[in-house]
């Protein structure tokens, strides 16, 4: 019992308290130690982030769209990969399993450095295509691993039952495989989105500094020690992720709730 | 509803023969049970008919048309798996409508058909429920209704009752049998339960190691087995061999009068319930009760008579003690025999 309470306070102290400090800092222009409530307030940080003249809001929107596209592409790649690993036996299956999980072990930075040269040659450097492609890589292991587990739990017998009842492979995909995969898609999608949205250095490298994402906005202020700006940007960062995840979960969830009633 | 034929069907997995030379005809409206222990290849036959796997050799005919190359979704041979495989994300009526929806049938037709089936399998009031809200028997009926919705050529039941408790299983067996008769639906039932096969099927095919050992009416296969192997499958039986000479059957257990012709080697099969047993000396052979198994409705005894073990069963009211002396009567008049 006692250890439970101690753990509770440790969690509050290390996870929740910093968030309150951040909220405080985002609206304080001066908050010297040991004062508990900031002396002077300012909305400078939020104004900068959300105003159209500084492009803060446009960068935020662009980043959200970029990460959504990355999430979509990563999931589209992960579904057949996970399905193949779950249901088929083929030569080099173990090798492919290891290769898919490799981005978790090898730093993405070294991968990006290597790929950069090829991207320059192929014309993918310094543009959105290159940035999207490089963002897909760190998301793949999470996407494949989560969906693989869901496929293994569901098994392929239920898909075969669909075929026996007269569904074509495409119909099985649309009416059985994807709906049963939905919980996994929501979890994997959320993780992939967050990973992509938080990428800083690989975006900078492949985008050549021309593609500015929201997380890149944050770094100059952290570096120069402007706590007000950094906190405000971070809060919008967190809020944007939460809003996007809630909306996408609601959309996906509702879509399949309706599709279930659709048959009759 | 159709006639199904398998001709010279052969299947091997990784060099291991699973089905050898299967020939079987299932007439329209017939319920045939494929009976066999696990690994005898009975499910493989169902998978082959439904198109989930391809046989290595041989033909599948539906109404005299070879359908080997017809893709799985066009076979119209619907299987009900032992784990039922209801679609968990669809309501009961969506599950039932699935096959019709996939065939792009008219909406009004689907509505009518689903209502009809819900009525037929007695699931009124459960239409909007999801599979996880149903009991075992209800799930079973949804699975059967879903299969029947597409009006299949043949209904393939793969041990459909094995996961139900015993009372529910009995109910479902009667329910499915009645439904099958009412719709005149050609049905193949795969089972390892001999009682289920004997009570439900019009004909039973006994599969042992990928071969059909006997294909016959339930009473024939039970009372007149073709080989000792078939006979053994239906339980412990007594085999008494000897020779017949001048109207007497000479065995280790004694000499019995018979009307059979002379024969050098003959084996009679006596089922445990065909042997009479008594504790008074009204019968010719005496023996000692070696073991006794109480089964509720009957008691099965192993009796040592003249150093040969005999299996006998009596109804509960007759009771003999272990190691006691009993007298038994063997009657070969109507007994089944192998030569």
C-alpha cells in the first residue's frame, strides 16, 4: 500500500508537475525562483505560434498533413507485410522479420545519412517526397509489429470463412480483414503519427532546411533559452497531437460502426 | 441442394498420405456422416469440397459437373467450422446476410431471406445483437443460418457441436437434423462422435487413415461391420473363432449347435449387449467377473471364461460382484461373422 502511494507521488512529480510548469512558463514573461506565481504575464508565445503573419500556424497545419500522409503510407505498407509474416511461410521469413525491426536498433540518423546521397541522385532531397519517405522508415517496425499481433490473434480462418460464403478476396479485405484490424490500425496509426510529428533532425537533413516542420520551430527557442516561446510551442504541440488522435479515432470508429449496420 | 460425388480422390501433405482413393456419392437431400478419429482425413475432405484446399488427384462432382477448378467463392459449398467463425463486428442479421450481400442480391430479397432464416432458427428478438452477446447454442444457430442463407449446394458441418455441453449438443443435433430434413439439404457432417454419427446420419462413412472402410446405413455399419477394424471402432466386442463341422460350431469355449455350413475358419462377433449373463447355473459356460464399470444406464463386465476374456453388459438392475462366479449364454443364431 505504502509503496503504491510513493509511486503515485513519484509519477505526479516527474510527469504531471513539469506540464504545469510548462503551462506557467508559456504565459509568464518573468518567473524568478522562488516565486510560486509568475510576476508578469504575456501571450507572446501563443501569438507567435498561432498568428498567420509568422507562419507558425501554417507550419503547424502543414506538419499535421505531412504526418497524416506518412501515417497513411506506413499503414498501407505495414498491412500486407504483417499479413504475409503472420499467414505465409516463405524462405528468409526470419531475416525479413529482423530487417523490419532493424530501425528500432539502428539510429535513424545513420540511415538518413546513407539515404541522403541516394535521395539527392533521385531528386528526393530538399522536397516533401523525400521527407515523407524518410519519415516512413521509423514508423514501419511499430506498424508491422502491432498489426502482426492482431493478424496472429484473429487468424486467417475467419477470412477463409468469408470466401466460403461467397466473398471475393477484395470483398474479404473490405468487409472482414480491415474491420477486424481497426483497433490495431488506430493504435499503430497513433504511434506512427507521433513518431513522424516529432522528427526533427532527419527532416532537417533530407528537407535541406527548406521543409520546415512544427518540431523544427521549437529548437531555436530551446537553444536560445527562450522559455516562454518554447513552452507555448510545446503546449500547442501536445494539444495538436491529442486533437488529431481523437478526431481520427472517432472517424475510423464511426465508419465501422455504420458499416456493421449497413448489410441489411 | 445437389448430388455430390468424389472420384478417386488423393491428397498428401509433405509426402504423408492423408487421403487415399476416396470414392463416395452423397445423394440429394441426404445427410452423410464422415466418422473417424482425429487425423483420419475427414476434415481434409470437407476442405477439398468447399475449395479451401485442392486435392492432388481425383474429381469432385456436383450434379455430375466436375468443379475442381471452380474458385472457392463460387463453389457454393458452405462450411460451418467447429469454432463457428462468426464475424464479431457484425450483428446477427448482418452475419446472416453476409453471403447474399457479397453476391449483390436485391436488398428486399436479402431482407426477406434474413427474416425467414431468423424465424427458422428461432432467433427472433436477437437480430441486432452481436455474437459476443449470444449463448453457445444461439451462436451455433446463427452460423447455420448464415450458411443456409446462400442456399448452398451442400452444407458442410465440421464437428459443429463439439464445443457445446452435452445437453445442448443433443438438442442441437435434433434441431439440425429436423432442419436438414425440412429443407431437404444435402449435408456432410464430420464427427469423431459415433453416437452423433449413428443418430443423425442417413448414411455413415467410416474413415480410417485416409480410407473409407465402410459406407453404409447406421444400423448396418453398427450391426454388420465389414471388417474387424470397423467393428472395433464402435467399441469393445467379442470375437469368437472356431470351425464348423456337421452342424456344430467348435470353439475353445465349447461346442455349439448351428445351422451354418461346414467351414474351417469363422469368427463370430458378439456385442456386449448380446451376451446373457446370470448368477444361477442356467447357462452352459461359467466364468469369473474380472472387472466392472458402472455407466449409469448399464454396467459393463469383463468376464474370464476358460481363459478367454468376454465383454458383457447388463442394465443397472442386474448386479454381479467382482470375483464372483457367473454363468453366460452365447447365442450365435443371428450373430454377425467374418470368414
